[in-house]
């Protein structure tokens, strides 16, 4: 995951965010789950900065969309309580997607600032640009 890759992903996500009229925080992480780049669009919630970064980390840490991890982490689910692991870095809200190259996860995107559906749609737009 290069900075150029991250900027391309963020630009596509920003475009989608503008199209739906919802300012977002958009984070891109590398293969190790480390932040490569982050954008807080004008008007995006301050509290969503941390959430977007943690969504990117979570998606890479488990190589799964956070939307799907959320489904399995509800009471009675196989991953119930996972959000309390990794020193609180795990986010189980929609908006995190792994980024793959050649079938291998090499990074991730995390988006926060709207509804779960909006966050996921913006993340998908960013992932499609990867």
C-alpha cells in the first residue's frame, strides 16, 4: 500500500461521500494495519476520526468487512465480545473493507460519519478504486 494508492482510494471515497451529501472521515491502512493516510472532510464529525481509523485497522486485522464482523459479534454469535479485544481498537460498525491485490489483503479502508449503510457504500467506492 503506497501513499499514492491510499490517495486514490480516498479520492474515490470522497467523491461518493459528496454524491450522497454526507461528509466522512476516511482512513487507509497498510498491510500491517498502520495508518497510511486519513482525510476528515469539511463538516465530518470529530468523533468519527478515531472510528474510521479503527475500522480500517479492524478490517485488516481480521481480513473481513466490519459490516460482516458485526453480524457475527452480536450476543450469541461466535465473535461476541471481540470489540473489547486489541486494547479497544476493534470497531464492529459497517464501513471497514479489506483491500486486496492478487488475492492477498494488502491494506484496508475505514469510513465513518454517516449511517452504517452510508459508511459502507463510501468504503466500497474507495475499495473499487484500489
